């Protein structure tokens, strides 16, 4: 895969000196923390965007039938989902949608169940809506994270808990939940009338022959399921595309739609529409090459860490690595300082995803193999030569 040669010229969040100074204490650091890619976008998408811009105006647009047909075919082929376009609403971001869902269907101080360590913006959304975070922490067993179903069932039975947010594939630990695991989650939600929100933004980056199952496959059994998703991560379009929310239940959908209309959200963006429709129709080969590149990067890091006290939680999906430093550090601040200053590589500290992520770090590997190997070797050298018992 070709690296985007213009990265250094772009005002990207991950390389903003002020942001780096704020997070890492210095601006001259190699950023491998934000979840976007360093690869050039698919050539068909580039060409389609150039063609749209050339000699064209930008009046108000709608999504034509060709867009919906392309989207429907993509969902059938990739997720075995018969997508009903009337069930789809559009939103600027997934967190916008989650905020709307929480405010529309819960009251202040109600509990929202999350599964940490998990995407930190779930926590921010819950706090900003004055709701209460209820944790159903994942369990790490034999280097694989698992859902604690007994704890989830206990939390779901409490009348004050109204919503469960799951992340599939899970960010940051890289699990792709199996159909059996999701069936158990849905059963618990159904039994306790819990609104299930499934964040599926990483659904297309599935590694090593793992199988992705969308929560949409369970809507015939339980209608209080909402899927939030986007192709932003899939096709490296985070700065141009929007997100979708898929809701089969009419009452839920009408409520969310009314809020979106109230704030004038969900209008068609011409370039987003072109990028997405082209991705659906012509992005498949590029995506396969991306997945192969990510898999090769995982394998390379796995080999580099074989005789190291740093342990890799091998991802089943996403292009993030979850690295375990518990054998070499006892203090999260010491870990973060040593690795940041010693390696010059900027990673997400695990505790940013909740205290359950303490002594872990997240690394973005959607870049060249050379950069990935160079960075992991710098990190290895920055780790002290000592071992703690976990």
C-alpha cells in the first residue's frame, strides 16, 4: 500500500504540535495514536472526487437511488444484512447519535452500561448528558478479552440501567464478537428491556479469517437495537465522511429523526456522497489489500516481541494494537513517560480508555511496515530491563 506523501503538509489532529505538546509533553513526536490511516485513499475514490469537483457546482443535493443501491449491495455482500434504506438516518458523528439516543430514551442519573477498556468518548458522552456510567469490564483470559456475562446480567437487571453500548469490533482491544457472544448479549438486553447500541465503525477491518456479525442480524428477535456505523475508518475518510444510524423500530427511529431535524443534522454533503458511493461500488480490492497489509504488520510485530516482556493482545479486527506492559511497569505514569520520552513514539495510554486499561497502550499500525517495525524497536529499547510479576 502506498503511503500518503502529503501527510506532513496537512493540518491533521494527530500531528498538531499543540495537541502533541498537550498530550505527550513535546511536539516532536511520531504520532501513532489517532485511529486514521497513513495510506493513500483508493484510486477510484480519488478519481470520483476529482471528477465531481471539476467544472461542477455545489448546489443542494439529495442521495440518488444509485447511492442506496450501492449501499444495500455492500451490506448484503459484507454483513449478510438486508438493509432497508428507510431505517437509515445520517449524522455528523457516531457520538452525536449516541448523545441523541441517551437524551431521548433515558433520564438524568440513569445508568449507561459500557465495557471498558473502551473508546473514551463513550465516557465523555455519558458524562456530558448527566447520566451515570455503569461498568461491565471485559475479562482478559489467556491473552483474549471476553465479556463477563454474569456481571452484565446483574447490571442489566438493575432498573436504573437503561442502555448498553457495545463496540464491535472492540476498540481498543481488537475483539470481534462472535455470533454466539452477541446472541447472549441480545438475550440479556431483551430480558431486561435494555436499549442496545452497537458501535460498528471498525466492521470492515476484520483480520485473520475472523467473522464479523452485525447486531442488525438480531433485529427480528429484538427491535430495541440501534447500530451506529460509518465507512470513515474503512476507507480512510475520517475528514470527509459522516456517520449512519440504522434503526428498525419505528418509534425509536422517529424520535431520533425528529431530534436530527430539530438541529438540522443529516443533510447530504456532495463530496461525502460521491466518496461513499464509489467506495461501495469500487473500494473492495483496495480494502482487501489494506487488510493484508495490517495482518502483515501484526505478524511482524508479533515476531519482534517474541522474546520481549511486552506482550501483544493479537487483534481480531481494527488496525489498532493493544500492547501489554504489565511485566515491565507498575505505574502508569512511569510507563507513559518512559515510552514517550525514550522512544519518541506517541501512543494512547491504556488508562485513557478507563482504569481497566492501565499498563497497556494502543498503537495505530495503519502505516508502512518499516515505520511500524522502527517504532516497535524504539519502544522495546525504551522499556527498562526489569520484570514485575503480573
